[in-house]
DNA sequence: AAGAGGACCAACCGCGATCCG
DNA sequence: TCGGATCGCGGTTGGTCCTCT
C-alpha cells in the first residue's frame, strides 16, 4: 500500500534541537504523556514532525538515559550480544539499561566495529577474517554453531516479544486487573529502545526477564534433537527439531508458561543442524579470546594463535573444551536472561 | 595559525510491522 | 477483511569538534 509522508514537511523545522524546543517537548510529555506522536508537535507548539519529536524524546530527553561513557561491562555485553543477535540494536538495547539503540549502534559503528576490524576480526561474523584459511574443520563447525545459537536466541527473543503482546492482549480483557498483569516485568516505562514515556512501554523489552530464572546452556553433548536450552523453574523452553509436523528446515520452540503457551517455528540452517553436530559446540575459545583481547589488553596482545585454538580442542582435553564452551555460553545466555530491563 | 582530514554522534530517511476504524 | 495511520527499527547522512600537518 502507499505510504503517506510522516508529516507535512512544509514549514517544519529540521536539524539540531534547541534548548527551547527540548523544554517544550519535555514539559508537554511530562504533563500529558505523548499519546499520539503525530498530534504532539501541534499541541506542544513545536514546528517539528512527530517522528522527530519521538526520536528526540527516545534518544535524548528521557530521564532514564545514561549518557555517560560506556563501561567495560557494557562493551562486553554489546560485543557478546552482537555476536548473537547481529545488528538488532533494539534487542541489544533491551539488555543494556539506560542505553538507547541509537547510542549502542553509534558506539558499535564508531568504536567496537573498528576495534574488531583492526584486530583482523570480521565485525559481522565475529570471526577472524582469515578464518577460511584457519578452519578446515573445527573452526567452520564452530562458526556454524555460533550461527546456530544465534538463531535460537533470536527466536527466543521474538517469542518473548510475542509474549508481551499476548500478555497485553490478555490484560486488555481484564482492564481492571492489577498492574502486574498490565505491565509485565521488564516493560519499564521508558526503558529499552521503544518510545518510553509515562504512557507507554517498550514492546521489545523481554517481558519475563525478571521472572525467568537463569538459563542453563546444556547443549554440549547432546544432539539438537534433545534440546539446547532449558530454563530452571517454571518456564521451560523446549526445542523439537525434525518433528514430523515441521518442515525439515525449521525448528519449533515451545515455551510453557503458567497461562500462556507459545509455539513458534524458526528457519533452520541445514548446515548448522546436522544431526551429528554435537549440538552447540560454539567456538568459545575463539570468541572469548576476542572479547578478552578487546576488553583487557587489546593494544598489547596479538591475535590469538588460532592454530592453537584447534589445538585447544585437541591439545586440551575434550572435556575442558566442552566445559569452556558450556561456561562461555552459560555466561552469555545468563547475561541475556538476567539483565535488568 | 590555518587548513585538511578524521572521529563522533544527533538526527533524518525509508521501510516493515502493527494498530485501528 | 481492508486499507490508511502510526509506530519502531536499522541504515545513513551531515554538522561539529578534534587532531594532525
């Protein structure tokens, strides 16, 4: 369908916001909430389009934004989440309280991406650029498995977003229920990348983070058929690949919440779902090495000796390797699941 | 001191998703 | 069910500041 312009561009101001405009916008939203962004500029006496107002509020004026320097912890989180989620800035932002997707995106593009590239790491794949030369076997498997896990995590986040929506729908039918129903945990007003405001909350904020216990990564020795992640407690994620009712290239995720059941199918990369793939043997050595390299002593250390990475699998004991994998991904997934929103 | 080039980041643009009458 | 209105996301741009020569 055709798309109308977001606003009548004639006579509307563009470019940097002045303190006066900020003040008007802030005052109006504090008093009335934003309701409709399209109608807001006229009501607030601003010569701006609604979209511009929303962006200004979301990325700058909200009171719950931390505009300070990114901490090492935040950097690490961004790198790890980016390895999992790619350029899904809003999803990443939901795990970094007080940071906006735009801010994270900018920080990635201006700092972290360059840092990775400088070290010979492809910032898109988080693999060494010469991985092809290095990885005749193990590394490509690891890479495929990284993608494998990323798909799971991606699917999980999408499922959670769906849960929020379902929860909201349910809450609408119980309009006078306590706010614990209408405002799911994690949907803190003004949090995440969404248009936080006194009257809205982010749909992207994973709704169950506060109630979902830590995720345990269990996929180190089983096959994909046996499940990759489980969550301790009442919420139980299950995976069923190669189910008879599913296409070959899809996998079903089922979340059994007390009152909501979500089932979804996600595309599955055949390469990463090989039955004999020992599930998710992600190259933690490689990834963790990168992260430490970046965060701790990036200027002093050289690239990890990737030849030794494969040695790590062979030189170290197999159980060490699996343990490292498990620990690494436990950490990432716990981070994802436990971040306050 | 001044110009050039790079780094940084706020803001814009366009598209897809979702809402709602 | 349809289609216009609105929202949210990710990519990109352009202005400003900083550093180097």
